């Protein structure tokens, strides 16, 4: 009788262990669906050439256990300036957005927006990723940061040609951040702040006379159809750049099993930043080619004229450094560190 009871008890224990093991295996094999929200139409450069490939790579490397649901052009609601907080607060799981849309929040990261700071998007994106990891990680402590990056050289796209500083004066020009708007003011324009998805309507309705954006986003916004003049600058550096963050909700990341966290980790950091930057650089070529094919007027300012712009815009950096002092941030040191990292990755 005792033997029968012992066998029954052992069988029950074995069944319980098997049940626990099965449950653990089932949990480990569970599919995790992550919702990714961003501001641009799916055919735009970053969605098509960076976000979608990134999502496909994550899904493949997870063996299909991570599924990425893509929501483009603010399909889940809200406005572009709310995207970072949507990831932080768990409204969605992952977002891609422009840091400059939330003024004064990413103070140390703003240094990459200063005039004539950088050129190639891939090179400056590598530099920006390392910079954030070393000097500005605290600005992203509330999310799992996948990557940060920049776009390529910023330039003007205008209804009337900008051939020098004088021709910009009084022109209503869209700016994408407070740093860029301050630069536009110094250069004599009337800045109009707005997220990039609003540019098409603003140009078509005459709300603005022109916009500052890189070449890569012009096709998605139909800019080369709405304006016929584009102004570029001499040298390797563009007039400005903007900074972007690709972020994941911290709790959504923490809930992943260790092997799936590793998949996200393996697709985060400097190589991911570089991939986004590369997409921007390739998109710049496409955008410019469209404007050239349309017969648009592409003004290339010479070295002497570019130097005038550099001198005038240079006071923006002084303003920023002085403002950072009031926040106990050594802006001059950060600007020096940023330039050193851009030089490092530009070799």
C-alpha cells in the first residue's frame, strides 16, 4: 500500500514538474508583439529604408517570436512632439521622433543642432550615438534607447531664390527646433516652428515662404513640386542638422525574456545609428536628383558667401553655451567633444 502511495506521489510530482516545464517552455516561446509609431508616411526614407528593415531584422533574429506592428504617419493619434512620451509612458512600445520637437528637454543633445556642426549623416550619427552614451545618457534614462542619429546637411528650399544673406531677410521659413529657429532669426529670416509633416500644407497655403529640411525628406513632402529653389553651402558641413531618437518603452523591454532582450540589444547602438544615418545620406541623393530632374534652381553658395553665413550663425553657439551655463552644463566643453567625435568618424 505504501509502495502504491509512493508511486502515486512520485507520479503527481513528475506531472507537476512536467506541467511547470511545459509552462516555462510555452512562456519562453510566447510571441511578443511590439507597436511602433512614427510621424512620416511609409514611403519616406526613414520608414522605408531604416525602420522597416530594422523591424524585419528583429523579427528574423527572434525566430518570429517578436512581431513589430508598424503604425506610420501618426496613425495611433497624437502629434509628433508627443512621440517620445508615447514610448516613455507605454502608449506604444517603440517610437521614432525628432528631439527638437520638445524644446529645452534634451539640452545636452542639442549641441549637434548647432550651425555648421556636421555633414555626412552616417558619420555624424555614429558621433552622436557615442556622444549620447558618454555625455547625455541621463536624458534618455526613462526609455530603452535603441539609437540616436542625425540627418545629413540641412539646406533651404524656397519659393524665391536665396542667393545670399540679404535675400533671406524677412522670409518666413520653417524651422524644426528652437536652435534652428534662433539661427534663422540671426540670419534675418522670420522663423515659423512646425513638425516636418506640416511642411507640405504650410508651403501650399503660403503660411511659409520656404523650409529648412535635408534633401532626403523632400520627395515624401513634395517639396520640389511646391518650391523651385534650393540653396546649398560650400564645404563638408551643412547649415545645420536635426537629431532623432529611436526609443522603446522601458517596461516593454524589461518584460522580454533574456534571449529576446539580446535581440533588441544586438539591434541597438552605434551600428543601428549608422544604418539610420546611411539611409539619410542615400535619401539625400534621391531627393536632389528629383529636384534636378524637375529643372529646379539649385544655388550653390561659394566659400566666401558661406563664410558670411558661418560668422552670422556663429552667435547661435554663443547663445547656447551661455544658456547652458545657467543650467550648470558646460556647453563649450560639450561642443568641443561633439566636434572631436564628428572628426573621429569622418576620417
